[in-house]
């Protein structure tokens, strides 16, 4: 027993001597934890960048103006309008979704207080968002000219949004090299809004009619080109400082345009920017 005690005392003495001879490593003084601490990034100032996005647009055409006036003017004094009332046939537009991509730019200014960052920003995206909703009505009837009229009336409502811009206020919290943020603002868009009406009448001669009458076709369109639409936007994202003023961006944005065609656009975006 005494021998074991003496051996333990000798081992402890040797360990103490070795520890005294070892260099003073940073890890023993908390240097490892200090090495993981990131320095604060200065986000204050002006910045610009480029971006690309992909998303979906949801169009609600239920409030689109009726194509009845177009059809009535198109088929004035025709037998199919007088006896079949083609312009009064029910047309009910609905909803449609479409996916698309785009590219653009952004720029703004940040003010920073400690870890809180508040700023204003303008964002632009060029793409091919929008959609169309066609409705067809088909009827067959023998009219007073003793021909069988096989009539198909097609009405289409469509919107095409090529350019979108948002002016927004954003607030974020700087955490190391990351700047997560929320934003909200107003949205403007450049759109072509169209309504199209077409009618095809295929005539089959009755027993007493000579053959040879050709099918008749009518078409008319009403359009608003380069029409300014407006709405609002909201979303969230994160900027990641790379080196110096260079930073990466990942973002989700929701835009709603309130026009004759209500449109909701959701996009995810990736960008590269530089803060001066």
C-alpha cells in the first residue's frame, strides 16, 4: 500500500515538471474561442448589385372586363348574332399560374447603429411574368338560311409583365458577416393587358341548299400596351459579406399588383453586390 502511494506522488511530481516546461499555448488561455469570434462588418453606406430570380405568377382574371362588347361589334348584322346571340353567351374567366425567370439590379443605402441596420433600396427585375385564360363556347343550330351553323366563340384575357421595380424600406440585424433583413414597400410594373375575341362559323348546307359556302371567321382584340400597374411588395433575405465591400445575397420577394387582372408574384433571388 505504501509503495503505491509513493509511486502516485512521484508521478504527480513528474507531471507538474512537464507542465511547467510546456509553452504557453493560446488554447490554454481561451485563444481557441477568441479565434472563432468574427469581427463586426460595417454595412453603412451606398451599395449596388446584380441579381437573377425565378418564381411563379398567379393571375386572377375573374374581374376582367367582359368581351361581350367586342363580340357584339364584331358580329353586328350577322345571322349568327341576330338568331343565336353569340355575344350574350356566358364567358367566365378564372385563375391561372405560370413560372418564369428574370434578371435585374438593385441599389440602396444603409444606416447602422451598433448591430441594427436600417436602409432604403430600389430593386428591378426584367422577365416574362403573366399568363392568359381562354374560354370557348360551342353551339350548333339550324338558322333561317337553312344552313346548320357550327359556331365556336373563344374569348381570352391575358396579361404580360416584362418589368417590375420595387422601392422598399428594410431593417436588419448584423451578426458577424451575416445581415438577415425584412423589407416592405411599393411596386410598379410595365404590362400588356389584352382581351381577344374570335368566332368560327362552320356552315353545313341543309337538304335544299347548294353546297359551297365557306366557313366564316371573325377576330378582334382590345389591348393596353406598356400599361403602368402598381401594388406593394414584402419579403426577407440575407446579405453575406465575403471580403471588403463584396457581398452575396439570397432573397424571397412577394409582389401584388392590383389592376383589372389581379396578379401575385413570388420570386426567389440570388445576387452579388458591392458596398462602397
